[in-house]
C-alpha cells in the first residue's frame, strides 16, 4: 500500500512529463472529411505464425485524410482482454485523430484462441505496411504512432519493447521495414503479469499453463530499454479491472531508462472508457493532451 501511495503521489499529483521538446504546438483541426477505406489483409493467404486456423484474418483499415502533403499517423489497437476487439475503442478514436489533422488506421489483430506471438506479428506487420506504403498513402514514415487500450495497450507496449529494425534480405519487401513505432500511447494498459496484472489477458495470450519465463517476458515494465519509443500514458486511479500500478510501473521504467514520456492519472473513472469525453469531461481531456504531445514531436 505504501508503494502504491508513493507512486501515485510521484506520478499523479506531479503529472510528470518527459515529452520530447519544450515548445508544444497546438493541434490544428483539419476540416477535410476522412475517407474510411476497406480493410486491408495484413497477409496474403494464411497469416504468418498461425497455429490454429479459426478463419479470422487480421486486417488494417485506413481512415485517412485527403492530404496534399504527408501527415503523421496513428494506428488504433482496441482492447478486449486478448479475446475480443472493443468497437468503442476503434472508430471514435480514429475520428478524434482525423479531426486533429492526422491519418488513422484501425488494427483488427488476432486474439484467443490465437496465442503469442501472433498478435505481436500483426501489429508489427501493420507498422511495416504503413511505412512501405508511406508515399502512396501520404504518411510521414518517421511519424507513426501506435495507440492501444487495455490488452491492446499491452500489445502496443509489447511492440514498443520487442520491435525489430526489419530484414533487408527478406523476400517480402514489407519485411524490409522497421516495426518500431515512433511513439506509443498506452490507455489504461495491461502492463505487468505480476501482482497488479490482469490475469485473464495473460491466459488468453499465453494459454492456461504459461511458464514463469513467458510470464516474466510479457511483464513489460521489465523489458523497457533506452530504445523504447516516447510514450504517452493515461489511467484512472481507481480502475477496478486493470490497476493504475500498471501505468505507474511502466512510467517508472521509462524514467529509469531516460525515455521521454508523459503520464496522466485521473482521480476516478471505470475501466474501458475509450475516448471518454461523452461521459466524463475531465477524463476526456486525454485525447486533446495526446494530440498536443504528438504535435509537439512533429506529427
């Protein structure tokens, strides 16, 4: 309990920000209507790494602006405990970033009965695909953020610590691209497999009898390095499903490795609030704060 109180005092009351750059730019609203494209299969034929074929095929759906010049992009990764993909954490989020003048892409990734590393292969592929098509889609290839909620936040955080730089010798040109996101956004994210973890997410990701080694590997606060991308985190202090300690532990690890981050802990709010502005105006400020943070880094 003392550890919890210390972390909340350290992070929530001070709202520490290590965001890159000090001159934050206000997000410009873009009046252009976004175009929602058709879902794009991440893989031709059978998805990579598949062990159980339940007929699901992971897709990336673009919701992009009619831009004259390249724009920054946000990949939206909905939550659902690695057993579903919450609809309210998809299109309202894409709409929000479109209104801020950014492209958005919604990822439908593999969940249970699919197991690790299949979801990570999907989100990695999504980032590579956007980079490979950056010219055609008018995306800044060095301004691709990935944003995830709850278990989708765990998947986003996993990409932030387990990314690779691509394989220039691969037969598939998409695999030449790096999967490292240029920023990650973690919204009430599952982080730790330890005492504060959401055990259902880890069961669906790793199976019922996961080894201690696998659980340790997927406890993301222990996997942060100096190469982890700049990170924006938000959580509510009384989240009853995924305790706030998850965000606090990840922020502490970022601080220890001197990775730029911005953390917002709101006093109260249930789990799974999504864009939140329609039910709690205060919690709903996270969206504008996130846009400001991204714009300050050149999105």
